C-alpha cells in the first residue's frame, strides 16, 4: 500500500494504475477510520477497482472551531485499517496542499443544502462540496463511494456531480451499525459511558417512525412516534427529527408517491450525532 501526501505523486500512481487497465475507486474520509469506512473500501474492492482512500480533516466544513480542534486523529490505526482492507493508495494531503495561500474559489450548493445539516451548520456544505470537487480533480476517479450515514451529504454531492457534468459515478453504501443500532461514527469515541449508553436512542426513534410509516400512519403521527422515543433521554438536545423525500429532501405529504427518509441530528453528552433511515410506506 502506498501512502502519499503530494498531488503529483498521487496523479502519477493513479495514471499508472489506469495504464494497467484498472478502474479507479475513491473513498474520501476525514480519518479516525472504522468499519463504516472499511465497508466503502470493500465496495470499491469488490467492484475490482484500484482503491484510493483520502484522509483530510477539512477545516472548511467545520462551522465550530472547537469541533475541528477536537476531531479525533488516529494516523497509525488508520494506516493499519487501510492496509488490512486492501486499500491501494492512501492520500493524506496537508491543509496547505488543499488550500494554498491565495486560495479563493468556493463551491456553493443550492436548495438541497439549505435544510437539515445546512441549516444547523452554516457553510458546512460549501466546505464539503469545495473539498470534494478538489479531491475529485486530484484523484480523477471513475467511481466515488459515500456512506448513506451522511444522507444529505450524499444527495448534495450527487447534485454537484450532475450540475457540473463530472464524469464520476457516485455510489451510496449502507450505514454500518453497532449491534445496538448506533451508527458507527468517528465521533462515537468522544461519547462518555453514559452518552454511549443513550446514543442508540437515535436509531430506535428512527425505527419507530419507519415502522409507523410502513404500517400506514400519517407522517405527523409517524414523526410523533419517533419524538416520543427520543423523550426517554431528557438530556438529549435535538437539532431536527424530520421525514423527507429520499431524492429531494423536501418535506413529504401523506399522498406522496415516492420513498421517504427519516433524519435526525442531536447532541448527547456534548457530542453531535446524525443518523437516518429510509422507509417505503405501504403500497408506495
Ligand atoms: P467521514 O470520515 O466521517 O467524513 O466519512 C467518510 C465517509 O464514510 C462518508 O462517505 C461517510 O458517509 C462514510 N461513513 C461514515 N460512517 C459510516 C457508517 N457508519 N457506515 C457507512 N459509511 C459511513
């Protein structure tokens, strides 16, 4: 496994793989890798691709400086996970490589980025799309793999790829969870024992809403079912718990013909967590 920090070397290695007839799969991450990230690598490897994984904690997408400063960095175990899962190349640029002095152009996504995470984290998706576009241009992959765990991020990236005619296929991969339902996240390592014990409530609430929708309950009732579950953890600070259209993330109505997704963001014990669950209603 090759580990590079330099764009020219990255491009040389990718070009060689391409000359050898390999298709390029790309997994962008912020490090502190876990089995959720590993599952994206597995998808790329199972598709037979030369797999590049990037590790870059992108300052541009953090609206809260303390969140950025406290973001976990686990360089050695990250390399180990990459090696054991068969990553071909790790790209670990430093901040000056991505944002050299004088950097002055940003991607600003539109309506799809204006709700949920976009509303609660000002500028977050500008940061995400700007870095993802830059990384796409550096790696030039055929396919990029993203987790459905960050549901809105996946939708925003798909929109950017469509809008800018990027010749890259975007693959969304299922969320990997702990046995108690908690979605794996780099932030989980920050949870105290008490907060860790409470955190699966997010998935339980999403499941309650999904079950209600599946059994034909109106969206208002289904949402209330989830909110009732969340009520069991009074110290939980809720940012949002909503049901939206899977593709547009617009609010759903009860006669809505398409699939829905329930989305939640909440802070438990000082750690902000997000999760979601897709639902197909009866007969939809
Ligand atoms: P991050 O390092 O948090 O920026 O995540 C990098 C990629 O891994 C994103 O596409 C995430 O959606 C994905 N990811 C994070 N957690 C999970 C998970 N539990 N299951 C699947 N994919 C995940």
